[in-house]
């Protein structure tokens, strides 16, 4: 949709629709039973925030009893400045005023979410003493209004991005919290790899053993980590929003009304759909998109190039009947191919850089909102996940970043746990990998991703 | 002497191979046709270039091609034409000269590679300036190579709209009085979302995808020449 002239847009109700976070929506991680190191926040309430590109998740904790009191989830209202991170960074970099505007929207939303949980659970806001925020680099740069222009410069894509809170008091005042409450934004690692990935790594414990592991946080901006036993290799790849909400005609986030599983019913070619909340289907979320594409490839209606077989015709395939029908069209398949190719190619390049063959991976952690619904075999068949591994090596984690953020909330201030991770991490900037484009094209095909190509003499 | 039915058969098989992105089969079709007496000129002008036009037609009429197909169309056409040209009876006329690169701050190169492959197949002389190209360099290189077209790829909104992209190149062309001789063609994701954006950034033309872009550039090069 393109306006042909000046358009006045009236926003009737700007309130964010927060809703309670269900327990199965993130993976609760057992908190360390004994406090380690010096703890300064032994009493009061703590707030963990995962500031995502598409969604914001907040949980409130009783710090002394180490108990979760409630949580909520809502859309990140910054999406009015663009669905992807680059559009938002672009808007912020126009003028200082624009940056303040984009930043304020995120801060207000966080305050709103905290309010929602405090009111709903009848909690005393004067007891809140600590707020910890994780997110991808772009979201944290926009939130803190610093470093957002640095991220638009390719020279900085492998450097640390400064995201410090310059006036924490103003933030807590605006949120109606006591002035003594401390706000910590967990620093991004470097470039587009944010502290949400570090939180994922903490939550999954992927680097606790010596076995080689892989972690994928699937989203608009997919972050990938490989642990080779000594070094944590990390990268990020912009898959686009095909898995999250838009980019496809019927794409929706993994929310109520979203089809999250779609299995071929019988030889008739129709699908049996599982819908979140059991409602009428509004659209497909990423996991169902993977199911549909994989089963169409299996039954021959979709070719490996992404073209429909001649008998399908130009109108595509009806996935679910309704008002209107949910139809998979050629352009949806194309958006899917591009998104999964970016992830598949990013994974291959990182494994190659780390010198880790797919077959050597003991465990693969799949994180991200729709990750928990993913059918691993289907995802392997279309090349989204490494194809040579047995499905039992995969673990579906859902939103691990929030769980990791909660660990930070209970960790000593200053984040010694994260600092340890930082010293072990090494970033791969895919923009500087000459092989990426070729890998991307190879990964466009709807077929399993082959074994990593490790050249002799590469660093292991 | 070869008959028309053989030409038609070659076209059909080559197009099928392109549609399936089967590089080996496409090259095999070409080599078989050569062995059976088809001229290198006919292979280029009756098989390879019409196949590219067919792809442009399918793109514009319905969305039934994919990025993988665009890429392979370009790569296959480029390699076939590169192999055929030395076999031509007479060296073909250069259809135009172009410099191309990704805008400053932009490191994407895939779209640009598709455009380059298709342009080379159309016998347009292309100089690839790489990625992250400052506006001055676009103009300097265009002048140095006698190019009539500057192609600027930008896959991100800020590199498409920014003052060091097409807008910067336009400013320098204006300052140096080169606007009659050198035209700007832009492409990349932001232009697909806003079909008027090429005007905002003061480009002369834009194209929806790499395969189509080569056609647009060829037409514009022809216009500048005449």
C-alpha cells in the first residue's frame, strides 16, 4: 500500500494490548539455590525485561523468596517506525528529536508493561528495586538513545555498541518506581549481536560442558551461537519478518488465533490445523509455515526451487478455510525461502568459521517465540535446521532470552556471569564473509542443508 | 544447415533447465546444439537472450519465479555468452558501458551480481565497483570507463535514501555538468516497497529485480547513445 499524497492517519486507541504470560511460553530455568558472590538486592521486587523487535516480555520477581509473581507480553509499539531493525535505526538517525521519539516509545512501553503486572498482581510499586533489560543491539541502542547511528555504519558491525543508561533516575521516575530502583541494560556483545543472545546462552547452559553445541534464536533478526568447547562463536543474520508477522500474506506472530501446527490430513491434500487458543485461524505463525512448506515438498506439490507443480495452478494452496481462506502463494514461499536461506547460510558460515562439522554437534538449542512449536524433522527437511543430525539432539526452548534475563536479575550486580561469556565470545560479521552470498543462494532451495565444509588447516 | 525445429527444441529444453535452475543441463543443451551445427550467434540471440526476456515476462505477469531462478538465469546466461563470444564470426558490438556498485554503507552484493550476469549476457560492458562505494567514486569511475550508466544497489532504507547514495551521485553529476551523458539506475529492496522512491532519490530509472534491471539498463544505455 503506497499513499499517493499526504495522508492523515488517526490512531483511535494507542493503548498496548498486554496479556498475561503463560508459564509454558518461556522456559523457566532453575535459579541457583545459593546466592553466589555479593548480593545487594536481597529484598524487594525485581523486573526482568526482554525487549524484542516484535514483542516485549516482562516478568516481576520476589527477590528474597526467589519466586515469580507475574508476567506479561505485548507488541513492541516501535513497529510504527518499521517492522525491521534497520528501518527503526534509520528513523532514529534523522534527527536527535526522532531518536528521542523512538526511544521514548520503547521506554513508555516498558513502563506500561511493568504497570500492567504490578496492578494485576496487586504488588506494591515502592518495593521495586531492580530492573534488568536484555535485547538485541538495535533495540537497546534505540532504547538508550545512544549507538543507534553507529549501527548504521558497516565499520561498527564487529565492534561493541555503546548502550548505556545516561539518566536512570529519569527512567524510574517516568515509570513511577522509587528513585532508588536501579536500571541495568545488559550491554550488547558487538555489532548486531545483542545481550538477548548472551541471555539465551546463560539460560540454555550451552557452554557449560565441553561438547560442541549450536544455538539459534529465530526471529526477525536471527542470532546464532556455536560453542566449540573453548570459544563461543556468534553472529547475526537478518532473516526478515517472514517467521514473525509479516512478509507473507497470512503471517501472524505465535499468538492466539495463529495456526502453529499444520499436518496433511490425508491424500486429499488438505491440512489439519492446530490453532493457539483453539480459536478460528487468523493466520500462520513460523512453525506452521515450516510444516506446510515441508509437506508440500514431500507430496510433490512444491518443487525444491520453490515453484508449485503445474497441477497446483497460479492461485496457490489453501491451508485453512475461513473468512478469508488462508492461502499459501508463490510470493509467500519466496519470502520463506529468503528467510530460511539467511538462517541456513548464517549457520553454515559460523560452523565453518568455528571448524565444527554438523555431525559433531552434541546439542542444538532452538529459541524464539515460535521455536517451541517447531517440528524439527520438517525444519530439517526444508533446510532451516542442520539436516544431518538426529532430531533427538535438538531442544526447543521458546523464549530463552527472558529466562536468561531472570538469571541476571538474581546474579550479582555488574553481571559477572555475562562478563565471563563476553571474554569467551568471538563475533563473525557475515557481511565480511565472501562465501556468504554463495551459501545463501545454495540455501534458497527447499532441501536439507548438507554437512559443513571444513577446509583443512582452518582454526578449530 | 540446421532447421527451425532444432532451434525450437533447444529453446524449449534450455528454458526448462533455466526454470529448474539446472545449470549442468542448460550447458549440455547448448553444447549439443553447437555440435549439431547451430551457430554461437544463434545460441546467444535465439536461445539465451530470449530465455532472459521470457523470465522478465513471467516476473511482470505473475509472481511465479524465485530468487534462486533469477540468480541462476544470470549465472547461466553469463557463462554461456562468455563461452560463445570468442566463437562469433565477428566480435559483437558493445551494447553500452556501465559501472555498478552497492551504495556507501551497503555491503549487499547478491542483487548486483544478478544484474551483472544479465548485463554481460546482453553484451553490455560492466565494471563492478564492489560494495560500500562512495558517490565520488561512482562518478570518477564512470568517467574513467566512458560509462553512460551508473547502477546503484541499495538493500537498506538508509542507504537508499541517504545523502551518500543516489542523491550524492546526482549532486556530483550536476556539479560536474555530466547529467546529459551519465544516467542513474537504482535497485534494491526499498524500491520494491515504494515504487516512487527512485524519484525521491533523483535517479533516472529503477528496476524491481536483477533480471529486469539489466533490461532497463540496456534500454537506457541505448537512449543515451542515440
